[in-house]
C-alpha cells in the first residue's frame, strides 16, 4: 500500500487481514448497525453521564499532535459542531470491561477484581506496537485504525478469558471473533454528518499517522467521549521492559 505523501507502508499478512476485516465491518455497519456495539448519537459528550469501565492505552503527545493536525483539524474545519477528542483523551481500548450505561453496569467489586487481574496479567507482557494507518467511517463516529500483531491478538484473547473466569464477562458485541481489532476514536457524531464531511473522511481513508508502542495500560472509568472531567484513571499497569 502507498501511504499519503508517497510513503510506502509495508503491512504483514496478519495486518492486511485485519484491515480487510475492518473494511468489511465498515461496509456491514453502514447497512446494519446491530452487527456490533456502537455508541449512539449524543448531543453533548461533555455532560453525558453514561459511564463505562475499560482498559485503555493513552497515545503519546507526539502521536496525538499528528492526529490533530492531519486528521481532526481537516474534519473540524468542515464541521466544528461534531465532538472531537482532545490530545489527552486519544486512546486505544485494550479491553472493554463494561460498555456505557447510566447508571453504570459495574460495581465496586468489579473494579476491585479488575485491578487484581490486571496487576497479575499485564506486567509480564512486553509492550505492544501498533501501526496507525487508515481511517474507519462508522455510523456514529470516525476512528483511526491501529494495526496489531499476532501477539496482541493472543494477549487480548487471554485477557478476555481471564475476565470471564473472574466473573466479569465482556458485555460488548464484536463484529467478528476471527481477529481482535484495535483503533482510536477521534470523532463522535452529535448529529448526522454532511456529505462534504463524509467525502473528506473518504479522502483520508488510507492516511498513515505513524507507529506507536503502548508501554502501559490504565483501568479507566469514563464516558463515550472520554471527556476529561468525566474520566478517572483508577490504576496504571506497565508492561515489562526486559
């Protein structure tokens, strides 16, 4: 694949398969939004009281600035009324413990058990690399695709199994179980986007942002827009540096 500005992006077969499956999801959800869990339109993400519990890796400031410049700014110029993520809110969700709900669908015991599980499960693992390439158009949001490795796929599957074994099964509906996806949401819709906006998203479809390695993950309580005042980092867990 030739990336924007002529940079050659060499993907592994695994990443190529991931990208193809995510494009299939993009097309499928355009006609049937029930095939996967999606966040509905919200008028104001800053005050939205629907909360979720998740395991997130927040992106670096440098990567965030690149996303703002190359992706968010061009979209904001077309429609500033949509909700755009701030640098500090941009993240990759490793595991969705509980999806958004008001009142929250998780308990203090779920948080305690999640902390114990992550403290045991995360530190032995090595940091996970991602290739941030490709813009995904969803029914109510825009995301930047994060291409993963087989090791990440295996880790997330084990993590999900550990949560199920601990009595905290994932309540999120996934498009497929063939492969674990990763992405960072950059925009959530407050209303239906214009044709001009969607055309810009399509124009940015193959945008290459760069590579990012997650050195740690956080157990986070937040809302659908990861709005700063609605976000609480409950604990941090670093991957092994050895």
